[in-house]
């Protein structure tokens, strides 16, 4: 079987500093015989020269649109709006299978061009566990920003940093008041990251997972000062926080950090906001009295781009070395085809080859 041609694209989102493949792992791909092209990117945490030094070709940003047929385009976040027809296989987080805003339009672009989406969220093992994820760092940063906001030390705009620098701001300072925190989804990757950040901040959170959310004690939930949601629902569940809860005068909750950011999806467990927050304006006040602040940033790990990219790349590398073989990639394509059928778009086209 001919080794695939992987094309690491530039990310169009200006705040996206991460990469799915770091230079050390790019070297291993090249040594294994894969053809690797890396686009120039002014914001990627690793300069393109480091990829060139390990044997990758360099291409201009955005040139994947004219990559040879059969090329597999690798990225993380959303594609640009053009071209209207997507002819290649694309590996990235598509956010297209739960009726999110723009999902149908993206899938129609693949149908029009005959390409295929290999969604990294659905790159899973036989038990459905994700094989590569940013979850730990998403949870870590979701909790870290919540702590800083609750203590009045969160400044905007946010900027990428390193863990040592972030942790220095997280550690409790003289005069900091104690607060109660709750992590929902505490046993997953994101939940573990949130718990680690709270530990650095000197706060021991209450930890809930499936057992505690199956029969939700909403009064107990609202009785915490800070809530970090790390639950990614795959089937409808009763919401954790409702509009009427925001107006409850007994609500103690003051800071809500939604790591999952499933806004717009019918599976959203926090249907109390209609848009994410941004690096330039990371906090949105949902209620003035009693106050409630929301943090809902959908690329949190990019605030620690080197650490999060290195971990993710290490997990993704074995899967890329197996591409296109292996059951995980087949499961990705099966999920893509299911989504196409649900929209009446038929089966995958030449892009599956």
C-alpha cells in the first residue's frame, strides 16, 4: 500500500496556535516513508523551519485547496468558507454530527466535491474511547480561567502562555477568599484537567460524574460558587442549568465555565447562552443580580499551545502511521457516511479512496 501524502494546513482562526503534529513527530512520519507537506503559518507555535529541518516540504498557507488528488489534509479547527466543493479527505474537528450551526453546510461541501471528513472527535477505539484528544488541557484551562475570574485576576485579551507562567497566576495569594467549586464530568479527560487546575489553585472541588448527574441535585449544583462543565453529552439529558435557575435568588453560583461549548446543539447541557466567548472578551455576564459570569471558549487548549500540541501529537502519531488502515479510521468514515445519509446526501464519494 502506498504511503499517504499528509498535508498539514494553516489554521484560519487567528487565535489558533496549536498543531496536530509537532516537529518531533513529523520527523517520525517522514522516517516511516510518509510524504509530508507543511503549510507556512505565522501563528503556529512551532515555526515551519522546524518541520523543514526534519524532511517535510513547505507550502504557502492555504495552498491545500490545490493539493494533488489523494492528499489527506490535516488540521484542527474549521475550514475557510471556500472552496464550495471539498475534494480531499480532511482530518480535523468538524463539529458536524450533532446539528451544530453550519454542520449541514459543511457536509454538503464534502458531498459536492466527493471528499470525506475524518472527524478527530470520532477517532475512537472499539469501546468508543477517543484515541487523541485535547481534553485534559481544555479542562485545565477552563478551570484556571474560572478561578482567575472568580478571584478578580482574569485580564483580557487572553494570550497564549506556558504552564509554569499560568500556574504562577493560579496559586493562591494572601487575601484570596475561599470558594466552593464543582466539576461535572470529573472522571473524564477534561474533568481530570479541571481537577488538576483547582489543585494548583489550592481549591478542592466537588466532583460529579455519571452517578451524580443521573438524578441531578440542582439545588446542590447551584450551591457552589464556581461550576466547570466537562460533560460532552452523546444523547439527550436534562439540562444542568436552566434559564429559571439563573433567576433563582438563592443561587450561589457566580462563575460558570463551559469547557464543552456545545452551544447550538440539542444535546447542550447548559442551554443558557447562545454564543461562545472569545479571547478578546472571555467573560459574558449572564445575570447582574445575583451576578453570574460565563466563560465559554471553544479552543481553550490553544492558550497552552506547546503543551497541548505535544500531548495531542503523541497520541495521534500511531494512528497516522497506520493510515488509512486500522479500524479507527474505518469508524471515522462510517460516522461520516451516517451523517451524510441523515441529510439525504448518500454514501461517500471518491474522497474515501
